[in-house]
C-alpha cells in the first residue's frame, strides 16, 4: 500500500503559528506519510469572481484536497469564532462541483493563546465540516490553551498529556485510512 497523503490546513497564516506547530506534531505522530501544506492565503470568496472562473490558488487547494487521503485542520480562535482565513478556504472548497470534501476523513485541532484553546472555533469548524459531509475523526477535543506555554523553541509540544492525545488521534486516523 502506498504512503497515505495528508493535507494540512492552518487557519493561521503566521509563520510562527502555534497551529502550524500543532499540525507538525500531528504529522510526526501520524508517522510515515506524504504531506502537503495547503496554502489558505486565498482571495476572499466572491460569487462574481467565481463566475469568471476559480482562481488558480483556489483550484490548487481544491486539487490538493481531492488527492489527499485525510485532512489535518488546525486553527486558533478569533473573537470567539473561526478565523476568516479558514472560513474563507472552506467557503471556496464548498464551491467545487463535484465536492472535493465529501467523505474525506479529517482531524480538527486547535491551539490558542487564551484559556479555552480555541474551543468555540473548534466547534464551528466541526459544524461546517459536518455540513460539507466530511468524516471528522472523533475523540476528546485537542485544544491547546495558553499555547505559548506548551511549545518549546523547536516547536514541539512539551506536555505529555497533549502529546498523547495527538498521538492517539493520529493512530485512529491511520487505522481509518
């Protein structure tokens, strides 16, 4: 069997994003796989733009989703909600016909500087993915609160409990693929 292909999607564009670090931890925990990082720095969804043709960057992301065996999605929470970056990407992806998201397997993770670890954004992301018929791998929520306290200078999780949660979820994902 060929290596599984994972597509990571971060709702934070910042290079030093804790969510990018969390995605890297998830990839390490998953093990041997081909990994692509989705570029979510997309133009804002606009039906008039769509009517003129799907922008190249959006089409590239759609193609990446279509070719992936599973999606790893991590996002912080902005103002008690999903980030505009992730919402916009999901809005664009929802426009593909036929759907590139339907029946995909996905894991949702979240890291945030606040005390809830992005819980509201996590639930919103789950709600959107469910509507789009994505199979979210369930389990205890992986929420890294006060994320600045749980990653070392190399971007690795320093908390054994959180590391075990991530490893357990990635093992379940691997079993489903």
